[in-house]
């Protein structure tokens, strides 16, 4: 069953680049409707599995559905409606995602009382009831409806000039953006450096399902371990909300490096839980709060910041495709995380060394974030590659 999770992450990485292409060609409404329909069917299929191959098939189908119906499509669509306020908008969006984590007790209660098959079946129906109507209210970009990003003054319906009018109006509002072609972005160091930094974060966060067994193996009581692992969600939510506020005031490269630094500090606390140092044992009363606050805040803050940076540097026109590309790279690292931790545990009979290695890998994302090129430098490189100016309004 663990192999199915790694396969799911690998499949997601392979699909992600195509999601952006489909999104730009058919629009978010059709892509999301397809994804929600397939996801609902996959959960229903999962509730009926009787053998391992059926489980793998259901997981594969679920990956297709969620790739086209959730993260990339929703983030790219929201990013298209904002420029100056994009960081705050993505922060609120990602906070809503984090709030979903607080339904875990309800999920556990439902499984205990109704069984996992009935719960999975209900989740599948829920995706249809909630997801399909939601898909039909999403809109590609504000200019298609006579509006402007960031809530700018609306254009008169059917006004002549169309996109040109939008450009002039948006320029008057001061919201400028640089639109970089996908093929040009993929040739830039900035894109791959950002992808590597965020992928190292994904490498560590993908192993979070093993936090609970690791804490138990470190000698933490099951109740305290569960409380600590569950409390990370509060820091996660706070980090996502704080990132939106800070993103409008500070350099996002510094914010991303800071988020990874705080997350690294949390992982250091995690690896030191009940560690024997000579005659002393490092108390969980010290290390667990560092882990809960640091890992939660850092992980939560990094998500909207990295999503906002990608759109700020490359613009809205290629955002969906580039988001799919970065998600593909991150998914590859995410598939390795749980497998690496599991294999290390098999060899060493301890989770501590595995998570120590992941902590070092996460720390590398800090200098990678700090040394990212400036937005103006990337824009200049894009102009050179395009053979002319690429900065536009709208």
C-alpha cells in the first residue's frame, strides 16, 4: 500500500505539466469539472476494492482527477485575478486548504462508526455535490468579463478596444506585470533554482505521515505524539495567513528563505526529541514545541510565498503551465521522501538518522532561496530571449 502512495506522487508529477496546457487551452471550468467528476468516481471505486490491483487502479484514477480538479487549476485561476494583491489572495486560498485538515477528527470518528468503505463512498459523492457546482462558477481571467485584476475599475460591457482598453486601464491603476513565455522560463536559472528549493521542502513535508510512528519510536507516549503531530496544523494555518500579509511588505525571496529556516528549526527540534547526549536526555518538553511551531509555521508560510513568486516573476499568461512544471519537479522529490525514511528505518531500526538527513536537505533550500535573482533581472533576461520588451499591463 505504501508503494501506491509513491506511485501516486510519481504519476502526479508526470501529469502536472499537461494540466497547465489543458488549463490554458480549455479553461479552468472544463478542466475542474472533469477533475471533480473523475475524483468522485475514484473515491467510489476505492470504497469497492477487493484486491491490491484494484487499489492501485483507484489510486491512479484519483491522481488523474485531483491533478485536473484541485491544486493547479484552483491556484492558477486565483492567480489570474490578482497582481498586486496576489500574495494575499493565494494566502487566503491556501489557508482554506489548511482548514480542511481540521476535519481529521470527524473523519476518524466517521470511519470508526460507519467503516472506511462507507466513508470513502460518501467522500466520492461529496466531491460531486460540492466540486461540480464549484467548477461551473470559476472564471479564467477578469478581462474576459470586462473587469480588471485586483478589483480595478470595471470596463463597460462590450466596449470597443477589448484587451487594449484593459491594458490602459490597468496601467493607470499601477498594476504592472511581466509575461514570460514557457520556453523562455524553462531556460532560466531562476526557474530551476526556485523549483529545487521548493522541491527540497516537498521532500521533507512528504514524510509527515511518518511523524507519528517516529515520535512513538523516540519514546513519546502515543497520546502526546498524536497531539504534537495534530497541532502542527495550527502553525500551518497561521503561517499561510501571515505569509499573505508579509508578502505585500517584504521581499518574497527573504520570506521564502525565512520560512524554510523556521521549518528547518522545527525539524531540528523533531530529530532531537528524547536524544541521549552523554548523561543527559533532551526533554520533549523543549523539543516538541519547537517542532510543532517551527515546522507548522515554516511549512505553511512557504506555500503561498512560492506560488506568488512564480506568478510575480513570469506573469499570468504562462502561470498554469509553469505551476504544473514546478509541481512535477516537486512531486518527484515528494515520492522519494517516504520511501527514503522507510528504507532508512529498515536499515537502522530508527527514524532519527533518516529525519536528520532530511533536515540537512531542507537547510539547503535556505541559501537557494536567498540567492534567487531579482525580479527586474529575470524580466531583463526574458526581454533578451524574446528579442524585445515583454513587460505588459494586463
